[in-house]
C-alpha cells in the first residue's frame, strides 16, 4: 500500500472523502510540533504563517503526481505545499507504530533539508527576536477546489445582440476625437471636455431651419434637455434588462426546486420518510 504523509492543514479534504476514517484516526501520529515562518509578500505569492502541525498517514491514489524525488530515498517532495510522499510499500510487520514513527521522522528530515536551498530573509521585530523567513516555491500538486466554480451570469439583451452581430463587447472605448476646425485632439467626455466646451463652445450659429422646443428657445438649453432625455431612456432600458435577468435567475431557482422535489420523490417510498429525516436532523441541530 502506498502511503502519503501530508500536513494536517492540507488534508482536511482528504479526511472527508476517505471511507475508512476510523482507521485514519487510529494511525494519526502527533510526531513533531514546530513553528514554521514563511515570508508574506503579495508579489512573491507566499504566505506568512506560524503553525503547529502533525503528520498524518493517508492512502495515496495510484494517479498521484510525481514531484521532486530524491534519488537516494523513496520520498517525493512538494515543498510549496509542505508535502512529503513515501512511495515505499508498508505491509506486514512494517506497519508497527514504531516503524511508522521512524518513517515519519525520516520524511520530516528530508522536507526540512530542502529549506537550506531556499531563499531566506531575516525579519527583525520591535517586541520579538529576529525571525528567519523562508520563501516557499510554487506548489506542484494541484489541489481541488473547496466549492464549485461560480456560474456565469445571464446575458443582458445588449450582450445577446452583440454576440449575434459579432460586436466586441470588451472593446476599449477611446476618449479622444479629432476636431477638424481647430486641428487638435480633444476629449469627448470628462473634466477636460467640459473645460474645452466652456472655453470654445460659447457661440453657435442658429440655422434658418432651427425649431426651438419652446418659445424663445435656447439651442444650448435644447441640447442639455436632449441629453437628459437620452440618459433617462438609457436608464429605463437598463432597469428593464435588470428585471429581465432577475426573472431568468428566478426561473433557474424554480427549476432547482423542482429538481430537488423530484429527487425526494424518486425513493422507494415516494418521499414518505424524507420529511421525517429532515425534521429529525433539524431538531438535533437545535438541541
């Protein structure tokens, strides 16, 4: 049987999925308690931890990835996850408690021996003594997610239209436009656009075909009103799309509810005892 030694902080998901949890609890060996300081720098993608941990022996699946292996030993090391894998066969008289303790001790020494080749930094504190910080490398073994990945949000009406017409939704809009009259580049919106408009757009020619919206209408006022009307129309469309997305999400929740009801009725008793089990479970929690 292949045996793997993992730190307790990285095997919670393993203990939940192993059916022989009773056997696992019996072979937990509180071998060594130590404090390990790892440097915390967001740019270096490491973490500052001070942890006390014990080694566990759990069954290793046959597809376990091969990591850094010492040619003179039977251990595979993943220093990024503080993981040691013993690929030797443990059976028969080798499964005694003393042999397991000896194997754990040797594996821990092999893991700690890798720290000598890692970059180290000495951190001085005002109230504590100097602490050596070791920067861990990137992990090799890919751990599974604790929760399911987030589901994509439903598309809005504009996003559906853009996908249908082949419009790039994530295109970067430019704020610069060329003024043909002044032969300069200027902003279309923002603070500098307002300053430019107040400075140069103070006089307009009223064309003969101009029809004011009110008696004695002002072209500047008409433009502001037209812009306000466009903004209100856009806001109404956004609210309509938001309500439409909420209806779609509500329909998805109803489908989930119906699926759960169908699962309850799929038992041999057509869900006769499901409510009693659920009630008993809730009463235990309240107790």
